[in-house]
C-alpha cells in the first residue's frame, strides 16, 4: 500500500473506538470497530473492504437478532394461526443492503463506514449472493418472505441449507461454451444465519413398514437408516417494522459421527460411507429448472426436508396444548410446486401412526392444512416417482399413498360410476413399467386450494392440467394469485436514484409508497412536466452508465450508453426462446451490413444484453449460449456495424447482476411461446424500473398490459389457442421455413454458412427450428421483427418514449408482492397480521 495512510479513515475515530474512549462516538461506529477487534480478531491497519463488510454485517446482525428474538417470542405468546412456505429454493441474493434498508440504518452505516475509511457501496458488493435457487420459483419465494415480514404476517419459510448453491457459470474463452464451477458459498462465515444445533430431528429412510392389520390403516415403520436434520435460522427483517420472520433451513448430518458398529468390525470404509451419504442429502442444489430426472438423492432431499419441517411444526403445535383435531386451525402449509408434496403423506403418517387419529379425521386435517401452487404447465416438469424407488426408500409412505389413492378413487367412482378411463387419469398411480406416482395429482387431492401464478396460467392449470379434478371438486378449489415482486429490493435498493426521484415527485415519504405501491399512480399527473421527464431520463442514463462501467470492467468492451439497451435475462430454455432473440439480432446485423454508411446513420443504435444459466445437461440451451457468445465476438468487431449494434453475454447471472441490469434497460424481452411462461416476474421488475416490454401474449405480460395500456407494450406473435394447431401442422403438414419466413430462412443460412463458427456446430440448434419447431419460432419470427421495428420507431421519439416509461412504472402497483402475500393470507391461509410492539 506504499504511502497510503493507515488505518483508513479518521485515525482518531479508530483509536478512540479501540481504546474504549467512547463518549462522542456513534453506537454504530463502536459496534463495527468492536467486531473488527473481537469477532474478526483483526487490527484496523490491514482491514480491507471484505473485512469491513464482515464487521458491518456482524454489527447489523446484532440488531436483527434482537428483533428476530422479540418477534418469535411475540408469536409464541400470541399463538396466532401460522403459515409455512415450503420451498426447495430460496434465491435470496445479498442481505446486508436489504437489512440496512429494512432497519432504516442505511444513512447511519454509510456515515460510520465513511469515518472509518470505507465507502458503503464498495463494502456492500463484498457480500456473496445466497443463491439457493434456480430461477423464478426460488426468487418468488424470497420476495414472499420479504413481504410476509413487511406485512407482519406470522409466516416461516422452510428449505434446505445446501452446501453448494446454483453453480457458477464461466464462459470458455476458446469456444464460447458454458462451463460450470461449484458455488461454495459458505466458505466464508455466513453472518445471516443462526445455527440451532439444539434443534434437531431424526429422519428415517428405508427399513420396513408393518401394518397393524386391525383395519385402522395404522402401521409401524422401523429399521433402515436414520439421518439427523439440524436447523439453521435465517433472519428475515420486514421493511419499516420490527417484525423479523424466520427462514429455517435444514442441514443433514450422520446421526452419529460414524457408524460405530461397522467401525468396530474393522470396516472403516463402510463406516465413513454412511456418514458421507447422510451429509450428501443437503450437499447440492439440483441445477435443473423445469425438468425432472428422477434421481434417488432428490427424493431423499424432498422427504428429509418435509419430514424435518413437519416434525418442527408438530412440536410447536404441541406446545399450544390444543387437541390434534385443531391442527389446521393453527397451521397452513403452502406447497411451492410439487417438490414438497411428500409433506401431505408425512402428515398422514404422523397423524395416523403416531397420534392415533382415525383415518378419515386425519385426512380432513390434512386437506384443511395444505395449499398447492403450480408454477409451470410444461410436461417435463411434472414430478413422477417410480413406485419401486418409493417402496424401497419410504416403504410406509408408499403404503399410505396406495391407501389414499384407493379411497380417493372410490369417491370418484361414486360420482362418475363406471368411468374407468377417468379413474385411470385421476389415479395417483400411473401404469407403466415401472408404475409411477403422480405428485401433482397427490398435491391436488391433499390440498384445500390449488392456484396458478397469473390469470392465463391459472386458466391453463384448470383446462389442461387438472380438468378431471375441476369436474370432481368444482371450480372453487382452483384459483389464481398473480405473482408479485418486492419493491424494496427491486426498486429502492437496485435503483436508488429513481427511488429518490419518485419520493420527491410524489411528495410522500418513501416508507409510504414502498408499502403501498399503488401510490406510484401519483406520478401520472407529472407525465407532461418537461423537468420531470428530464430527471426521469437522467436517472435511466445514469443506470446505463453504471452498467456500461461494469461491462467494461468485466468483459473489457465499451458500451455506448447512448444506445438503446435491450435486455433478455432468465434461465436458458427453449420455451423462453432466447434463440428467437439471437436470430433476430443476426437479422439486424445482416440488415445493417447491407446498408450504405449513410443509411446506417439513421438506424437506432442498440446494445443487446443476454444473461442466464443453462442446466448443465441441457444440450440445446448450452448451444444457444455458445451461439450468442460467438455472434457477439463477430458483431462487436465489425467496423461497419459496431457503432450501431453491440451484443453482450454477461456470464454468471445472479440476483446481484439482475439488480445492475434491470434499472439500465430501455426495453426487455419476455418472448416465450404463448401459453408456456406461467407468469414471469422479471417482466414486472423491468417495468417497475421504467423499462418497456417486448413480449408475447403470455403469463403476466397480459396483466402488465392491462395495467399500463397496450400502447405501452410491444406485443407480437401467435396467441395461446393458435399454438396447438400450429404444432399439429408442423407435424402433419409441414411448410418449409423458406416459404413461411424467408427472412428467418436467410438468418438460419447465415449461421449455417459458418461465419460464427464452422463445422456445423450449430446445426442441432438450427434443426430444432427447421424441423418440428415445437416452440413455433417460424410462425412468430416475422411479427417479432415487426415488433422490434416498432420499438425503434417509438424510441426515436425521445419525449414520447420517456412518457411511456413513466406511465409504465406508475402502473405497477398491482405487482407488489405485498398484494400477492395478502391475497394468500386472506383467501388461502386465513392468517392475520400481528405487529410486534415494544414493551
Ligand atoms: C421450476 C421448477 C419446476 C417448476 C417450475 C419452476 C419455475 O421456476 N417456474 C417459474 O415460476 C415463476 C414463479 O411463479 C414464474 O414466474 C415462471 O413463469 C415459471 O416458469
């Protein structure tokens, strides 16, 4: 560090704090310095940004723990009905900035850190993302935790404490392909969790189940292997309240350090193996999104987590000393997709086998406790577990599933006598070799209500996924809760400049509009105010520069912040059609190439950004990444066009990267084949930050357009009812691409020609379009290109564009996750807010 002065910051502040000469110093400064000295055992002389982060985090954590403790005590004393959100994924991102915002301590920490020689923004980025999720489903769970605490609802999350989160994505410099590296996120200590080494449960696998044989349906399950579940609690602060909720994550451990019996018998290897296999359960998050592989370890994860969570709830319920028949009056359990469906069977097991509740009464309790959300209609995501695997791993649960199924089918038979095909369709067991268990059917029949995540999606759930169940139970069991996002993280934290502008324009404290997002409508009356328009545009410009600086630092390429920023960020999947986007980019590139320099000067400059991970085994998705990266290499080097079009694939998409990208977008793309994207939530985030939307008539895009007006959304493409007939046509009466869309055919040929990489490496990807074209790119391409032309035209009129941007943001009230969580609380769980008050 040469001549730089040490310690950083104000020497007297450091010295006084360390010597205990405290009187004049702010509490926060004392606390940070104290953590540097004691918890970190470090001196100020070599403290770097990471050390400052750790000390600040530990100091903030002290505040959280106090609130968390009081909240939990408050819940225990008041004993309200509680809700539990069971999710295999919680995509939390960073915590320090969120905790500072929610506690209202941002300015204080900023000042104290600055006196100690650190800039808050440099300190915040030292934190590693908690990335215990794949995509939309996991991030939604995180937003709902934020909203439940903010709304002072007694809700806990339950999940797994994976040792490795979602893999880190690297791009192979040589060929542009995706590489995966592990994400050992717990390597540095994690200040946001509280290990509860005393809260443990023994979870059984394998063994045998013996029925009592007395007609009661009861059985005894014994033997097999027992694994220990250990609780880690993550504190979830609410915004503008002291209420601090809990996210309990389970870690698996061998029950004893070693299997002593094998150890003593001289079989050291086997002894260590069982201990490995116990720890393996919570070792890694499965990196597949929307696809199931039927691996035994995944089923182990699901059971381990649901069994530990239910044992925990049961213990808490028993402390209330209420009759077991009242279980559902005190507990509501939300199933985040089918992953936690075994909880239904496990609660039956506890009630019937352990609590000796008669079968019918047990089933009534179960079906009043659970609620089920479906998050996709894609068939490859429908979980089905082989009967032989379930019989081996969870013999008692297999018996219970057969019993539940028999009684259920009897009631179907009663309502629809003699309809065998209906019985076969509705059965929990799918015939085949081997037979398998339909987890979605089990989730439906075991739950009080079933919901989709946007209006269109909820209709498709009823019409395409569960039509027989709608006929059987009636419409009222099936409903909709349109997804939402937390405006705290997705506006105030990621876009402080816009938040500030909104606060001054609305002339309301931000605490007010951040808790009642409909207040944003107040912006509408300023939409024609030229000064306001300028400020709005200046904020967007500033965010674009922030992104440009990041891109320059990470990729070494300069981005012109004058260009229109066009962003598509999400998991790579054929249904999301990143392929359509990259083929559109190539079309724009070849069009530019064919122009004269004078013509080019009239074209709207554009920078296109992609980011997103592909599942490690998803060949076509990985090939798409490779194409994007290699097209970027060609385009960004082309002297004819690089002033007008640049293309970037930003590696390792994450919550934190989203926080940088979203505020910088002018336009974002949500272009799934109609009827395939259940909702989408990043579409809401972009719009909230004043970005406009290019999209298909799909998922929540539709409801966004309803709010902001169709003239502020760039819709294109075929509608949901067209998709099936088109697929039929592709199969039985195919029309060659050349006829359907000459423009697309030309683009495909450009790729085949080898200018982005020879040897036909992209042919398998191109063939998904040329043959079969399941996601109807050939049918949508021309209207997609037209929509992008409309975007160019609209963007050229700067003032009109800014107005569209303001109007869009102003109408996002509906998409706050506060609205969504209140809907669940009132219409599903029947729980009430309970505010923590100081005593
Ligand atoms: C992941 C695995 C299995 C089933 C569904 C998913 C998933 O992430 N679905 C996504 O959920 C989001 C939250 O509801 C929706 O916004 C996305 O449209 C949906 O694809």
